[in-house]
């Protein structure tokens, strides 16, 4: 029986997945553009791309403005605007995808910008951020402290003595008020 350890299966890191998606996206976009162009013609495909970009600009202004007003409202009311900041990020990314030419990016951008699909994207963003924070925290944490913090320990009783000397200096405090 061999005691050679089996190699661990490699996990696909999010950065590698994003890099692969960025490399494959232009190829997929070109294939979709060619298929749509063959189905409806060249000029209608071009006009449809321009129309989706204009729709994207309009949606960015509308939904981005709503997200900005919600952020201002949260700040004015004195509460932490976590949801509003996440909405702003999702709208910004969705808007960039909508303005970029291509039908695949338009669909992805619409899913991020529309108000009824944005909560799903917001929760996915929160999950990614929290997973990254937990991983970074686990990576950079030092030794674990098991005792009570100083502020929770009871104060010492009686006068304190220096540990370096056995000499005691007696005195009297005079308050001149």
C-alpha cells in the first residue's frame, strides 16, 4: 500500500475565472454578432447595437440617479449606506456593460441595472466581498488571545508596587484647589 499523498484538487480562483471570462467574452460577442447579423442583416444589427447602447445610457442615468439619491438620503439620516453603495457599484458595472458594444454584455448589463434583478447581483457582490474579507483576515491574523481584554479586567486592589524594586516611597497628596 502506497503512502504517497494524493494531490489536492485545484480550486478555480475568482481572479482566474475573471481572466478567462475577459479572454472569452470578445470571442463570444463576435460569434453572437455574426449570428444576429446573418439572421436579421447587417444594418439592422448595427442599429440594434446603437439602440441598446442608447438604452444603456438612459438606464444608467435613471438608475444611477436613484442610487445616488438613496445614498444621500442614507448619509443624511445618519445610517451606514452599505446597501446604497453596493447598488451604486452594481449600477456602475451594469452601465459599463450596457454601453460596451455587444449583445452578451447588454444582457449582463441589463441584469445588473434593472431594479428587480439588482438585489440578486447585490447579494452576490456581498458574498464575494465577505468571502474575500474572511480569507484575508484569516491570512493576516496573529496569535489568538484567550484572556480578557484589559478594559474588561477588574482594576487592581491597593497600591501598586514596581516589580523592579522593593523600595517603597511614602508620601502625601496635597490638593491646592
